[in-house]
């Protein structure tokens, strides 16, 4: 039989797929050793199978291929490797199909896991947005309660030399000594500094610290509750280093007002 006729008979494909009998396998193996053209055709069929199996999982990286192979070895024993002995192709073809199945399941699992993570992230963002809305609503409610309390005396604090356009308001309940400061008219303090509120006795002039206006940027309403001030006759606000000062820095007096 001529080599061309032998190749076109389809026996080489059956040989590569491991579908021939032992006697037929030996015959093809003998022909491949004798005729280089037949051996080259067998190698060509093998490459086509490898390329086909690769095309089934085009997105499988070398790292994932290694992981899948390790899983196969744990579950099914050592994976059959490519050998020159043609009779090993039955095991080899089965291993390729199993790899393809694992690759598909791995990619499906990765996609589902990604969808779950995305859903969890969206849920977290919604929860954070809800909490932020609740905080803002509470701040607004507290601010309105302070402004509407008829027991509060409203004291206007005017801007001073360091910042003439600044202003603030103090809501002071003389009966309970509770003090709220509306600092909406003050500029945002520079990095590393904080506004400090002082209750004043006027004769002699005696300042007493009643609190810091911390988290100034995040406090949208800019209404702060500070410490009680019994018998205060005035209020002042200075800009101090972070953490506050024991006595007011008069050169950084931003707002001042008398009860």
C-alpha cells in the first residue's frame, strides 16, 4: 500500500485516538518507523489534537493550568504525560478531556465567586450610604432642636482682626448652662489646627476652655455641643494647635461676643 493511500485511509487518526487493536497499533508503529512521511503525519495529528484542546479553554493561564493539574493528581493520581509510545494516547486523551472539564468548572466557579463579591460590595456600599444618610438626618434634627429651643439665648460672635469676615453663634441656656456653637461662619481650620471655644468672665477677664470643634470638615451642620458654662458673660473662639491650648492664643482670635 502506498504511503499516500495508507495516510488517507484514516487509520492514523484511529491510531492517535487509541481506537485500534494491539495488532493494528504494532503495524502502524512499524510503518511509522519505516516511513518518515507516515511518522510526520502522526505528529501532525497529535499537534492538531493539542491545539484543539487548548482552544476549548483559551483563557486558562499557565498558573491556573498548574493548579488544575495538581488537583487532578490529588484526585486521580499522576496525570498521564505524552510519550513516544502511541498506546498511551487513550490515557492522554482522557486526561485532556478531564482537564477541559476542570477548566470549565474552575472558570464557572471563579465567575460565580466574582458575582458574589460584587453583590457583597454593592450591599456594603448601600449600607454605608444608609448609615451616612441616617447620621446626616440626625445632625439636622439635633441642629433644628437647638435653634428652636425657646430657652436658649442666641449670642452673636463677630469676626476679629485675624479674620474680620468670620462669625459664629452661641446658643446658651442660662438655666442649664448647656452651650451649643454654630460655627458655619468660620473657615475650615488648616491642617494640624482646631477651633477652641472659651467661656469668659469679664471682670477680671477670665477665659475657660469649654471644648474643641473637632471633626470640623465632616460636620456638615457645623453645630457643636460643648461643655457647660455656668455664669458665662461672653464667648470667644480661637484657632489652636491640634489638641487645644491651656490659654487662648489672642493673635488667633476668630470670633468674640458678649452675653
